[in-house]
């Protein structure tokens, strides 16, 4: 009886060691997601280099060859139609959220970006955008055009703007749309059925040989954007 008990303990120990070794190996194989550009400090962004993709994502064309997609931290805005991302229809308040950011940037005298130290899983920059010194994520939350995400994902090493987002969301109260996360999940099922019925084109296969490039990483590559002719400094 004692020998059987010892065997079970030994087997459990080996199983635990195998799990830990496997987890460590998988962790070692993960692609590096550190931010190569300056982070933790505000860097100026030329207004004319910015394109608004939706209520929480902008694309910055530092030059014709340097394009940076920025996922704004602290918020999740209602979705706009992106068939390539399995969102075949606008979410209610999605176009309004995008138009709000476009309007804020249109009157901006000064735009700044503070990057987090890490990229997201799609290789996008995570950061806060400031217009005339004001956090755009806070403006979105105050306008009830986004939900707060700091409570779920943490402050990403930027505690002050993150705390401002939490406070703005608490002051604003409930939003008039469903969780964008739940909407995206539902739209994936809708898009899958529409493709099966021939109502949407087949999804493009991801390119091979790209480190960490799954279907979503491929779909989230920034679309080409060329700003007005000007002398463009290197991307800060």
C-alpha cells in the first residue's frame, strides 16, 4: 500500500515537472512583443499623418514606408464594418465613435502619443493619444462612446492615464450599446455563416514564414496611407 502511494506521488511529481517544462518551452517560443519605438514618454504626432480607423484605433504614416497602427489604451469602442476582420456590419454607435475621434483630431493644435512598453498580440502599438494635452480615451468615455478596459487588462505600465480612464467611466455611467467584445464574438459567427452561404468572400490565408502571424495578425496589417507631400522626419 505504501509502495503504491509512493508511486502515485512520484508519478504526480513527474507530471508536474513535465507541465512546467512544456510551459517554459512554449514561453520561450513566443515572439518578442517589446515596443521598439520610444515608449513611456509623449512624442509629437503630425496631425496630417493620422488616419482614424475606428473609435479606438488610428494609423500614423510617419513616412511612406513607416506606418504605425495604434490601439488606444483604456477603451473599447463600438465596432465599424471590417469584413476582413469578421465584422460584416457596423455596431450601433460605431460610426459615431469614429466620427468623434475624427472631429477631435480635426481641431487639434497638438497631438501626442504615449506608447506602452509592449505591443499587442497583433503587433500594434498600445498607447494613449493626447489632443491639446487631453487624453482622447477619457473624452471617449465621457461621451459614452466607449467602455473602459483598464479594469480588465490593467494599466499597461501607464498608471496615470489609466486611472483617468477608470474615473471617467465611473462618472459617465452605463453606455447605450452592447459590449464590443460580445458584438465581435457574435459577428464572427455571422460572418462564418455568410461565407458559407456565399455572401462574403473567403478569408485570405495568412502569409507563411511570418513570426507570430496568424489570421488576425495578417488581417490587422495597416492599410497603405500616404499623407500630403511634406518633409517627413524619422518616426520618433
